[in-house]
C-alpha cells in the first residue's frame, strides 16, 4: 500500500507518527483496538502482523496445556479411599 508513518498514524487516529515508528521497531505494543485497525488497514490477520509475539504466546499456551494434561492425568490416577 506504500503509506508513510504519518499517513498510517492519521488513519489510526493518532496525533503523531512517532507511535507508529515505535511499533514498527518493536519498542511499543499497540492496544487491541489499534492492532485490529492495523489488520484492517494492511488487510492482514493480526497474528501475521505480530508474528513473533503470536508465536511466543502460542508456545507458552501449548506448554501450559501439556502441564494441565499432566496434572489432570495424575489427579485421575489417584484414588480417594
């Protein structure tokens, strides 16, 4: 689409392009509302726009899922007398 940071900032309703630059450099994370606006603007899913963060969070969730399954399996194996 070839937009400048200033143009993106205006489309997002921001007063300055600095916030866009900080997000691009990974120094700031957008709010959910801004992330959804970016997804609409760039016509791309949020998980694609924030791939590294998405992958990190997904991996954390998968580890917790496995831990939860292990705990549940251990609890089911214990008999209460």
